C-alpha cells in the first residue's frame, strides 16, 4: 500500500512498506529515530537523502563512498553482522553521510561512520570504523 | 556523578552484566578493561560525540543547489566510475 509523507525539504513523498529502512538502534544523536526511506532525485544525483518517517523534518544527505574513493573498505564486526543479519558482505550497500555548506570547500563527508544497509531485509546500521584511518570530516572537494 | 576510588586490579559492576576493571594506572593514564554483553556498544566518548555532532550538522543540510553540485564536480566523479 502506498503511503504519503509530508517532509519539510522534499514536500510530499510516497513510499511502499517495502521501502522502509529499519535503522537498528537509530544513529548517534538520533537514537529515537529508526524508520527511514531513501529519497532519490535525478536532479540531486549522486546525492540521496535518508529521510526520517518519524520526524519528517529530519533527513541526512548520503553519497556512495566509492564514488569518492574506489578503494573504500568496510570491515563489519561479528556483532554488526548479527544485527544486520548479513552473511555475505555483498548483501550490504554502504552510504556516507554528507554535510553540505554553501561554500564548496566546507562540504564534508563522514567516511568513518558509514550507514550500511542490508537490502535483502532493509535493516541498516551506522557502523563506526574504529580501526580505520577514515575521517569524520573528509572534504568533498578534492 | 557517582565517584569510587579503586586500585589497579579492582573492578566495578554496573548492573548484572557489565564489569569495569582498572588494569593499570600511570602518572597520566588509566587502562580500563570492560566486560559487557556484545550488544552493548562501548565507545570512546570523544569519538562518539564527534559522530553525534557530525550527524546533527548533516541533518540540517538542505538539498544542495545545482550550482553547488556543479562546483563539487560530483557528477563527473559518478560518470568516471561508470
């Protein structure tokens, strides 16, 4: 059944039950929000938005980190795999959260704590890559 | 805040399942060991706070204007990847 959501940034958007992403435990700073949808718009490519269903004013810009760094790697721990119910790393899609600023040089991407989505069950997690050297605030502009 | 004085080798229990042990103490560093169920996330406070701050800043981001996207040259990168 198609449902509607009135958002503050994208107006009215429609989604199906199967589009809903369950973010396990929410995100640091937003632990009370767990239901999201992905908003894609050709005009914004390659940026997508992770839109909260519970708080329509909240959304997070996302980018595929491999666009920025083709060698980008995520090592999931045992507990993270269990939470996502992931057996094979290939089941997962990963996104990095972007912070936009009107000044291009000030736009950054968080490569240290990506959102990993298991597309086969729509469970997602903001994973913290403790053992990596990735930056929380990598400039988007090279 | 609850305050305890502990020596190296001594522990604290938080509830039934979380055990915090002081492993060693030097002049300016304390090594702490934590035994907790795997589902309890444990983070260095400053790292966790940095992620909270970044998530909050990102949540305020408005969709980028075509001009900003253009200046970031992201479309070029996407094309290059494909």
